[in-house]
């Protein structure tokens, strides 16, 4: 019974894919299948249980999300336009982890030691990223780094709250800005 209903949902989804204008059916199916596999894999990762009911529930939920996403027009060619090279990601993540550790140590020292000043500051600067993905990576990297939080993000200006004036001054034309620009393929 459950398998027949899943098959019926798949058939309905395939009919909907064929009706979609503007994209070829094979590419549309490939993108939808990729999303289904990622969502179902995430479900399995979070669940950790592999009973038939939970496997069917996960598959049904993943399929429903794919169908709703297709219906809303979220899955299209723009979803796959951003490509980050593995090489640059492998160099960026370790560098970011090192910066997080360094900043965490600095914030810890400022909390514990009274000689280190805390001077909360809002800093404004223009990011050099061109794509939305680059802006998001840059803003999230700033927020992940202890002592700084991205308050406002736009292509024209970032507003960042920093724990110290030195940290705020270092944000404009920073190494992080250059590395994220390189990550998105600009530099």
C-alpha cells in the first residue's frame, strides 16, 4: 500500500516535470533527483534508525519537499549556477578554523584579563564579492569568528558589530574578504 502511494507520487511528480516549461526534462529530473538524494541522505543521517516505516517516511518527506519545491519554482537552473572548486574550499576551511580559534582565544583573554580593553564598535565596509553566495560565505565567516557579528549584509555594504576597535578596523580590505573573493573565483 505504502509503496503504491509512493509510486503514485513519483508518477505525479514526473507528469509535473514534463509540464514545466523553460527547462529540458532530463536536466530537471537530474536536479530533482539530486535534491531528493541529498534530502533523504540528510534524513537518514539525522534519524540513525533504519526501520521500514522510517525509511518510507523519510523517502515520502523528501519526495514531498522536492514536489513542493518544483511546484513553487524553486528548483531551476539558478540553483546550480554556483560552483566552488574543491581545492579552494579545502584551503579556505582550515584557514577559517584557524581564525576562529585565534579569535576565540582573543575573546577569552579579553573576558578573563582586565588589561585587555573591550570597546564594542559597529564597522561599515564594502565587500568585494560579486555573487550572493560570496556575500553569504563572507557574512557567515564573520559571524562564525568570535568577537564579530554581521548585522546587515548587502552587496554595497556590510555592517558588522565587533568587540574591539582593532577588530572593526581590520575588517575592511581584510584577508577574509580576499580569501572569500578568491573562493568565489574573482581573484
